[in-house]
């Protein structure tokens, strides 16, 4: 039997710092609960401790195990390699943060002064200096060395552009997962322990099931929110929970500010969805087609839908839902792998009925830029045709709150499918199982053996190999 040694605890500030770092990472709810227990040690009622222990006992720290799932969301690869190459080629060193797009571009501009290169003039054919121009500028460098430097600086500028896009996409992913939690400053977070503990508990892993997604507001989140009082930092809480019970704690000015935040994200994510939309996609099924970047699309759709839900909640709190009579952009549906669609249909179901509403309405970005008209009446008509209640399904008003969920230990997930063992989960992920793609040929036998051994503990999407 393993015993927890409460006498050896890291300083409280260190725990709060780790808890704050979890806002921008992919910690399991169990591990967050364990950190919360350490932060609130000595301040919890017996019931609160029992509820938190229900999750914390499954933490990897106590179990001595491991998880096949990453504790972080993928981060963009910075420009360290390009910076090292430029430092060698130009034979000089300049301070730079290779993970910051602006710093990377400034680094390239600084290096470029030596050969008359600027980020605005990067065309290899049109913007290079000829021999006379190089001599007039006093450059003592051969044409070959000049061209090498020019090409490298072009690659640095291109890397800065790509890095900026990837940082933007990751931020939108975090907004979809945890609202604006990742933007909360450490000092503000640490100033209100109760609000911080609830804020850090916001995330759950997405698991596919025939009954829909688990409610992220479970009994642990409920206990932590109940600890917050009238004096708590409700603006911080509103960054991750834009619901009526929280919004009513804000001033009208704060609700207006939050409305602006969600509106900006909704429009920005819609613009990115436009650039990733494949016009040949069948909107009534949303099945992934060859060449689709389904990961990017789905992450952007999650961010857009979260922003839309937050926007609707803020409009409702300001008694301004009548604006939807003029323009009511719809939701964005996620792309689905064909095997998942067959799974639903094989179980007597079909694609999400919200897909029919999405297919019947103009594309959201067209409504937001004014090129298409879609008012509340249009959305309500589409919902009725799909046999959906437009209010209960969150199309025209904030979705109603669901009952508080019972905590369930986080399963090992492979593309949303629950696996009993982390080693098997790692193998299935490496093989490409449940990804919508064909399983790697050399690993088909391993996958079949794993499935026959009963390692899948949730409803199984079937794919013919």
C-alpha cells in the first residue's frame, strides 16, 4: 500500500506557478486536482477534500504510472536552426528569441543591413543588388556569398511568417479548450487562490461516444466554484466560464468588454475557417476528404463555436439578443473521419443532427462579412427542419446548463477512443488507428491483436482494414 507523505510539499508559490502553467498545457484533471489539494491544504471542508481526493488518487504522481498522452498541446517549432545558420554565415551574434516571430523578423532585418536586405524586399529576382550596387554600397562579398546570405534571410522571414500563423492557431486552440485562461497573468492568478483553483480545473479531454461529449462542469468543478465568494475575482473566472451565473457578477462594462473579446475571436477564427474550407466537402455529412487538414479545421471550429457561445452569453447578459434578428451566424461543424460516421450509423444513429442545420445555412464567415444574410428566423427554420429545438441546442440563445457530471477518471485516448492500457494506446496511436487513415501496413496484425484483446473500453469505431 502506498501512503501520501504530506510532510514533504513544495512551497505554495511553486505549486501556484505550476497550476498557472497548466492553463496553457494539457494536464489531466486528476493532476490538476492533486495540485489544488496541495494549494488548499488545511482550508478544505471534509466534503470538499473527499470530492477532490476522488480525482487526485488517480494522479500519475501517486499511481507511479505514466500516460501515453502528452501533457502539452503541440507548440510551433521555432527558428533556432535558422538563427544558428545565420550566425555562422554572417559571423556575428545578435540577441534574438527564436520562438517569437517578431523577434525573429527583427533579427533577420538586423543581419540584412550588412547586405542591404530588408523584410519588405525579399524577391530573389527583383530585389537583389547587382555588382555595381554592391560595390557602391561598399560590400566586400562575392556574388555567391551575397546570394547565400540573401536566400537565408528570405528563409528567416518566411519562417517568421509561418511561426506567427502557427502561434495564432495554437492560441485559438487554447481559446476553444479553456477560453481566455491562458492569457491570465501569474500575479493575478496567484492573488485569488479559490478563483485560481477553479480556473485551472476548466479543461477536460475530448472523448468520442455515442451519447455525446461529457459535461466538463463536473462535481469537482462545482465544489471549487462554490468556494468562490462575492469578493472573488469573477472577471478572471469569466475568462474560462462565460455563463449567466458568472456574468451576473460582472459590471455592465466588464460584460461589454468580454463581448468584444469573444466577438473578435469569432470573426478571426471564422476568417481562418474560410481559408481552410474545401468547397467540395459534402456539408450534410462533413466527412474528411483527401487533402483536408482536418486537425486545423477542427481546432478552428472548436475555437469558433466556443467564441460564438461566449458571444451569445454576453449578448444575453446585456439583453441584446434582438441583434440576432438582423444577423445570426451559425455554428461550424467539425470534420469527421469516415470510420466514425460508419460507427454512428452502424449503431443505429447518424451524423450529428446539427450538421443538417449547418448545411442549410450560409457559411458563418459569409454572414459575418455581410456577403450573405442569415437572421434568427432562418436559423430557427433550419433547426425545425432538422427536428432540433433552436434554443435548447444553442443555435439562437446560450445553451442551457446541464446537470453537474459525476467525475470519471481520464481514460487513455487515441483520437477520442478510450484504451485500457497506456502502452497499447501508444502503439495504436503510432499505428494510425482511429485516425480516419489506413493503419500502417506493418502494424495491422498488432492492431488486430490489440482490438481482439479487449483493450478498447469505449464504443469502438470500426474500420475495415
